[in-house]
C-alpha cells in the first residue's frame, strides 16, 4: 500500500471532543443544554442501528437526546404533527427524521416541514438553496465530514479537479456544492455517465458515493489522487465465513496502491457523519441563541 490512510475514526473523536467542550461552555456560561430529536418511522434494522448510535453519542457529548419511534403504519399527518411539536419546543435545537421513510409518506413534504433553523441534516429546500448560493446554511452531515477531511489533508483545495461519483440529495449534490465553494473544478458523474473511468482519471480528488460495492478500481485513479469513499456495502460471505464483509464503493486493495491518500471502510467517512450531526446541533443551538458560531465545527 502506498496511499496514506485518512483516519475518520480519530478525526470524528476529535470533533466529538470539541462538541463536548462547546456543550460545557453553553451550559456553564448560558445555562443552555443543546437538544437533538431523532425520529424513526418503522423498524428497518439498519436505520434502528443508526438511530441508536446517534442517541448514544448525543448523550456522551452531554447533549439532550430525544428519540421518537413511530410504527411503520404511522400516518403522514401524525408525523407532521410531531414535527410541529418539535419545531416549537425550545429545548430542541436539532431535528432529524431518519430516511428512508415508508412509501405512504411523502419524504419531501416531511423534510420541508422541519424548521430550517433546526434542520441539522441540511435537507430542507431552504438550506439546499442557501448552500447552492454560497450563503450560510445547515450543511448535510456526510459531505461536511468529507470536506473537513479534505481541508485537513490539502489545506487549500482551490483549482483542484474534484470528481463526485453519485448524485444523491444526501451526499453527491451537496458534496459538489461544497467543493465548488472551495473553488475546485467539479465534475458530477453517476451510473449513466459515459467514459466514467476517463473522467475519474483526471481527478485530484474522487468522492465515491454511488452505492455500488468496489466500483472504483485502480485503473480509474490518477497516481497520488485523494480518494474519499462514502459507500457502505455488505458483500456476500466468502467461503467459510458466515457474515459478509463491509466494503466501500472503492476497491480499497487496488486503489490504495496508486492513490496518495484514501479513507478506509469501515473507519473512514462513516464515523464522521454522526460527529458532524452533533457539530450541526451545536451550530443550530448557537445560532438560535444569537451566540457566535462555534469554531472548527462548521464550514
Ligand atoms: N439515512 C441515511 N443517511 C441519512 C442521513 O444522513 N440523514 C437522515 N435523516 N437519514 C439518513
């Protein structure tokens, strides 16, 4: 392996420590306890694990954690009523509705019912618009984590060729906006892109968020490029194993022989997402109380 490893686990621990310091300061100086509400509809096992982890880490940094678990058949009206209650609750500074929602609920309607100032996911149409026009917004957690790691690695990203693989609202699109904001030359690619390998071969930075196990291989990589792997895919068990391994959207083994730096899976982008959610909750809490923006937790 020639690439250096970008350690998301250590980076995330550092962010959580900073968040915990801010929590102490908010409590001691202002008597404020930041609060995060997470809403889960249904029993999707992966979502339940995420929600549990979010709750645990929220409490560990000293914030108030509220979890609302709604049944799979909860109505859209029930969910909207819950959001309205959270919107007006002064002890709640951040609201996250875990996605995906069941098919009978209109996700866009639900996301856009959240008070944009409490939208710690940064998915509300107002925050999307603010980010796209370079204004202060809530920034989606996973792309925020990726950008923090890239800034830490490069310092200045200006003029670099960045290729984003994947065009989701959660990662690909906001990631491209953030990289544009850093003055990168940004190319968006996706499952229909022609000559995707040739496009990726021009990249100084690749952010892979396409949801296809090990799709990005060594022959897509310019020597020395920095590769951020957002994918989490469980592959079929190998012979003799009972459980399949977790792999990213990048073929780590081959790509790490040619890239300059790479995030592993697990232990790369994954831990950064929840850390950035906690960071966004602090940011939302500070803004709601007219306090200065916390340093090092936002872009
Ligand atoms: N489901 C998968 N990723 C996310 C995320 O970042 N936020 C929410 N709300 N749901 C998700």
